[in-house]
C-alpha cells in the first residue's frame, strides 16, 4: 500500500504552480516531462496519446502527495500524424 507523501501540494516544486485541475504552461511538453522527471516525481503512465474534449492530446499521469491522479497534456494539432 502506498502512503501519502508528507509534502504539501503547495510546497512541492513540481506541483506548486498547479492551482486547479486545468493549468497552462508556455513551454514544450517535452520540457515539462523533463522537469517532472528531474524533480524525481514518478510518472504513473505516459506519454500516451488520447482523445480529449477538443481532439487528440498527448498526456502523462502522476500522483500528487494526496495520491490524486493528475493529468498533464498537450493538444496534438489536427495535421500531425
């Protein structure tokens, strides 16, 4: 059984900018993935391609210190295969 981490979501360096379920960043998705890995935050799944509400997306999944599942994703432009 996995226990919740004692680190607060507000103070963890990889999660401090997540203020809601939907956050936006202005850097390449690969840089976000690299940052998450550099922080030592385990990626539960991904990157994987999914279909979101607005079309195709590429996502990674991780857990916050309270074990909530967090999805980070980027839209895939319609003209990219």
